[in-house]
C-alpha cells in the first residue's frame, strides 16, 4: 500500500469519507470513524481563557508559508506519530498543487504553532495541530474557523473527538450523516487561499 500512495488515491479517499494514517511500522491504513467529529460555525466556541490572548494579538498569523515544517512539527511527538515520510511527501505534493494548507502562528519570528489540512470543494479536512508556545495552536484553530467561514466552506472535519477539540465545540455525528454532508460540501465552490 505504501508504494501505491499518491495524491489521487488520497483525494479519492477523502471524497469517500476516508483518510490515511501510518502505523509505527510505516504501514498505511485507512480510517472512516463512526461517529465522525466536525465543527459547525454555530457550535464553535472560543474558551474564555483564550480571549485575552486573541485580544492581545500575541501571534502573527500566516497561511501556507511553512507547510512542510508545520507537518513535521505535528509529527514530532514523543509517543510516536501517524505521519510517515511517505505521507509527508504526498501531502507536500498536495500542498504544491494547492490542495493542502497550513495555518501558522508566529511569535518573535519563530513558528510557535499551527495546523494543516486538506481543502476540497467546500470541505476542509483538518489533519493535525501542534504548539511550541502555549495557545499557539488554539489561536490557529480560531483563525482557521474565521477564514473558512469567510471563504464559504460548509464542512469542517476533525476526524475524532479529543478533549481539546471538544472545548471548542466539536461534535460527533453519525458516519451516514457525515457522508451526506460531505457529498453536499464537495459540490460547493470554495477556495482556501
């Protein structure tokens, strides 16, 4: 499977509600969780503790300036990562094609945190996030949601629920509902950048 991994295969997976992850041995597996976790604009909330950080403008926000660095930082975890070199190579190619994007929080000229994902039609598939400075990834998430709303995206996929995402209002929906929303979102003409 690893040798067959390509941009076309990953895009086909996304359009069918699946996404790839590598196990520690490097083998690629495909996932389609049930339930699936999404953000909606109506349910998205900013934790009270984050508001002073946003009001202070503690981070400079950028899009797509260090995609590979963001992806590598997301994979730099002591407990291991699902981001293999093969996945990194293909997602970087997707970035060059204008399909994969990074949202970056910068502080004092350094990348402090961020996230990346894939945009197809009106769907954004959030993949991973990281921080080196407290709140940097949270600010990136808030920035992303405002950006997606402004650009007309209708589906924001976060794959699985985590306590971190739940604080922001992420909610689970049945896979069948997700697949219906995905089919509708893929018909939307939205542009990330």
